[in-house]
C-alpha cells in the first residue's frame, strides 16, 4: 500500500473519530440537561404500567373490555390512589381509548 493512501486513511480515521467524539459529548450534554428540566409535577409515588392482555385469552371485543372495566373499578375504589389516568395502547403503539361504559 502506498504511503499517500495510508496517510489518507489515517486522516479519514482521525476525522471520523473526532466527529464521533464531538457527537458523544453533545449527546451526554443533552442528556445531562434533560435530567435538570422540571417535569411540571412531582413524580414521587408515581406508578405507570402498560397492560397488554393476550388476545387469545382476552378477545378485543369481549373479555378485554370486562378486564379493563374490572381494573378501573378496583383502582377507583382504592383510597391510596389520589389520581389516575387510563391510556391503553393499541398493538400499533398509538394511544387508544377503551370502550368501557
């Protein structure tokens, strides 16, 4: 391999390493900044979870709605729960509203 090709590859490697190092530094700085941003609420005692019952046992047209209704009733009766929000996700990941009267 000739010396000019070797020098060119070394320069390209150095340039790529520099770009990656700067990108990593900016990523770390952005992450540190995000940790300092106020959420607008106190997350202490906050519990979140995602519920995805298997469709074989809970078909979307029947038993799943009964399951959601039962869970809502139990959560609403709990004195330890001050506030609640129900946002089930569909299989596609988009938020949907369960049809539970």
